[in-house]
C-alpha cells in the first residue's frame, strides 16, 4: 500500500492550494518543493486578486467570470492577507474610447456578482485625491474594485492549513526521479539526505518547471507544449499618498498597474515577454524597465527613471502554448492534463493558473483525480485560512484590539502583524509586556519572537525566506541585518539539534 494518496511536486500557489484541498478531504498528501515555498512565480506576481480587466478584450469571459467571483470568496477566506482596493483608470487620448471603457467596467461588475465590493463609477479627478499625482490633462477617470494580496504570504497560509489538515510539506527537498508502476515511487533528496516515498497519484505542479520535471524526473514528455512568459515589475519610492491603485493604458495596447506597496513604495508592472533562459534567475531587462518607466511617466507628474529603482523582479508563467503570436495574447487560463495508463499510476499536470483562481483550480484538480479515491465533499469555499477568522470588514477593528491588548506596539507594527498573521499574532506576542520581551529587533519592527515563529511554524530557514517571502521587510533591511537574522536562525537550529538534558 502506498504511503501517500497524493504526491505533489511544486510549492507554489497551485501546489499548496491543492495540498490544502486534498488534505481537508481526508487524503494523505505529500508536497515536495526544491526551494522555499513560493520561491518562483508565486512570489513574483502583481500582488492582485482580480478578474483581469484586459482579458475581456480577448473574449476570455469564463476566466474573468471565475476570477471575479473568487475575489470575494478569497476576501472572506483571508481578510487579513487580502484587502479591497479601488483602482483608477484615467483615459488617455488616442487609445481605448471612453465609451468602450465604461462598457468594459459595467461588464466587469456584472460578471463579478459583487456583494462586498463597491461598483465602478466615473470620478472627477480635479477634485479627488487620486487625481493629485496625475498630470493636469486628466480631468476624469473610471474607478472600480479589485483586491490586493501578498502573494507569497498566501502560499504560506495555504501550506500551513494543508499541514494542519495532515499534509506532509517538505521544502528544500528535490524530487530526483520517479518510478511509475501501479503506484509512484519518488526518490527525494533533502540537503544530501536521500529518501523514498510512494503515492497513488502524482501531480506535476512545478509551474514554469513542469517541462523540466516531465523530461528529467518523470521522464515522460508533456502532452501539450508549455509556453514560458515572463512578467517583470519594478518598485520605486512612493508616488502617491492614498491607498488606491492605478491601471494605465500603454500605447501598445497593454496595461500597467501602479500600486501602493509595503507602506513606503510603489509597485509598477507588468510586462509580457517570451522567456528563454535560466528559470532560477529571471530578471527584468533594460528594455522592460524603461518600458514601465515610460508608461508611468505618461500619466504621473513626478517622473520615474530607471536609476531610482529600489527593487525589481520577474516571474515566469508556464502556460499551455495555444499558438498565440504575442505573449500577452496567450491564455492565462489553467489547464489540467490527466495521463492514465492501464496498470500504471495516474499523473496530473497543471499548466498556467493565477493567484486569484488557485482555489478553483484545486477543486477542478480534485474533480479530475477524484475517481481514484473516496473523497469527502468540497469544503474550501466557505473556509478560513489560518488567522483569518474574522469578517472581511474586521481588519481595522482587529488592529485596534491588538493595540489595546499590547499597547507597546506602534500602529504600523500592529497593522503589519495583523496583515500577516491575523488572529494568530497571539502566538508571536504571547504574554509580552514590552518590545524587549519579544527579543532582538533585526530590521524595522521584525523581532526575534516573529522570526522564531516563522522558523518553527512556517518552514522559514534563511533570512531571505523571512525578509522576502514571509514579509517584504527586505526592502529596507541592510546586509548586516540580514546576516544577523541568518545567525539567529542558525542558533535556533542548534537548539533544535541539541539533545534534551536528562
């Protein structure tokens, strides 16, 4: 008998979302990730929970409808990690006609079946805060709703909930090869330690690496070609003082987002380019950075130049190749390909996917492989991710309650902790009466107590895990502070390895 019902290769949003769903239905789940959780594409998105307004132009109504309806499901599921955001679309002369934009936003609202989020409207930019950073030529704009999220944080929460439902989550564990018989045998390597696991069904959820996994690990070529598309983003100083985002039309027909990011910064993206190169180190090229700066400079009074970048990053999507010529025209919809062979264990391969539709993708995947198991009913639609056990409008009341209970916290500190951990921040703060009780402060308001929690509960093993994928405090951390975090994590490892005294 196989040790696991389901083995998943890939610790991004698709893999962890599926692990959570499957474990909650009673399956024995193993997830292996060669690096840290969300170390690839799932930490390099535009940080949005959205339907994809631009996809309406390409007739992707099913994808847009599904994504829009997931916005409020996810907002209810994780009101700490996900928050509503209003977006301003200022029409630029010579591009899409204002009437077309109005109709598109009407359709966007109609497809979304909104209950929590306000509807689109026309705004006078000469008397509205969102108009202040824009050039004076923009007299009006169209405002609509979507949501934003810390993408890698959402991955960690899915993994945490999967583990609490019984899944075995193994990071820094590479699947070296598999043998396919009536069950799968996986040969694993974790920092030089070799082990073997068996499973009834295998899922290739390796994102842009699905082709490499198919060729070198499973040794069975993909049934459909994968198209690698790179999206790049830049982060600059804060360009505006409000909490709304902007969607900006580019002259080539694409759109660029400008979003408030990590309190003191603005996130600008994304590009769409075919990708060829090393998947372990995708990065924006000079042309992409210049492109993003040029689009922003068409709209904002304050000029952005490439030498002002605080951070830049790229993510690569592994999409099913549908033959589209331009990268931006390739479908962003997910596709699930099931490989069944008589007398051999099944293989499911996941192409594409979006942060927004990860929960629905997991449900669809369970429907495809459900024939091989006796499953409990689907359950995630009305569920809560760890720490999110409060209402979608309860974020600021929870912040106020946090400050009341731990009055030594500053408002920004309390807000960051609630955004990351929700009600589980109590597991970090405990009975602390002062900041000193939380141990050393490494950078900003990151304390030893928080780092310890992340190491012991959320698979963090390095300063990079903590500063970039469990938070975005890497934007302000110095090399010396990063080194201090790594040294502290090393002491925690020594404590764990040290035998208990008799």
